[in-house]
């Protein structure tokens, strides 16, 4: 039977067994995990698990090129901090600007994907130091301040929309300190592509055995790979209810890690083997996040 109670003790296995032994000896129990889960980025672009490259356009003007190069570098640093734990895994390329090119055309972006070998390519156009708004600046503040704008094109080969997205940003550049202006603009642009976070309660299933207790403690420590390795090792059970619980847990773990396609595969397998409570709710969350 399903108790649905929250297990909050961090005690050792023996204590956990004493707490639950009489409750779950004949079947699984459900426990809740409070966790922060990723939300879509403000830009609506999903980058988890994808290879990324950044290209900036050189229009032949030294000042413009230095600015967009610094902006691209700060943009990359922001993404690497979020998606790759700070490791340098995003390559930056420089491309001569062609004034007759349509950078929102998918065929050109596909060529860049092929050349860079990445799943997602970001293309920064050269900056335009004109046409901005300095109405908020007066007197000495406006001296040396120049409005600028930059276009950013994004193509994700794994996005079902299959289109080039265009973003445009504008601000005020301090011509006496263009390097810091560029880096601030690049970091701010990168922040639009990092995910947000939301507190959620995720249900997991637990049986009365040592292996299951081990997974419980790994889950409490967010050690997903260790928990998943144990669940995977138990999949050969002939007990369909237990197998469905394992598959559900794997789906929940994948969902938390942002692996939505894999999470959906596991929850579908769970549904085929046994009807469990909470499965429909988990499926709904996965489909919503995966854009199904």
C-alpha cells in the first residue's frame, strides 16, 4: 500500500528500517523530496546536454571588433558557468561580416553548425553605436556615453521549431571604458539563456530492503547517478509493480536533471507495467517541460 508520508530523517539504514518496516513490508511507500528544478530560460532556448558554439562578426572596424569579441567572451563565460561548471567547453569563432548576407536565414546558420560541429550556434552581429536612448542621462553624465545595439541570432538544430531566433539588445556604452561595457553586455545577454529555478515536491517510491534504503540516502544527497545505478541493477525483477516503481523513480530522476526525453521513456515504461499513483502527474510535468 502507499503511505505518501514524508521521510525526513537522515539517520542510518537501521533507523529507517525500524521506522518503515511494518508499513512497507508488503509493498512500496511513497516519499516526497523537496528540490529546486530547472525552468526554461527567459529566452526560451534549452541548452542542457547540447554542444554550443559562439560566432561573432568582424565588420573591419577595430573598435567594433574588440567590442563584440569582448561581449562574446563574457557571454560564453556566463553559459559555461551555468552549463559546464566553468569548464571551457564552448568555442568562439570570428567570421568576416558579409553585408549582403541574411543572418536570419536558416541555410546560413546550418552551414555554421556544420563548420563548428555543434548542436547550437549563437551569432553576434557587429555592434551599432547609434540609435539608442540617452534620455536618462544629463549634463556631465552624457559625456563620452554612446548608445549601442547588437543583434544576436540563435539556431538550435535540436529545437522542434527549426527556425533562427533573433534577439536585439541595446544600452549605453562608456567610450572611455568599452571593455567593461562589452563584458557587462555579454554577461547580461548570457543570463537570458540560463535556466531559472523553482521549488517542487517530487515523489519517489521505496521498498523495504537494503538496496532501496541505499537509493533513499543517495536521493537525499542528490547523488542521482549512484541512485540510478542501483535502480538499473534491479530492473530484472519479475514483480511488475516493483519494476514500475523503479522505472518511475528513474523517470523522476531524469526529470530533475533536465533529461526530459529520457524521463518520458521511463515513465511510459512504468505505465505499461503497473498502474501507480503519481505517474500521471509526473508524465504531465515532463510533457509540459519538454514542450509536448
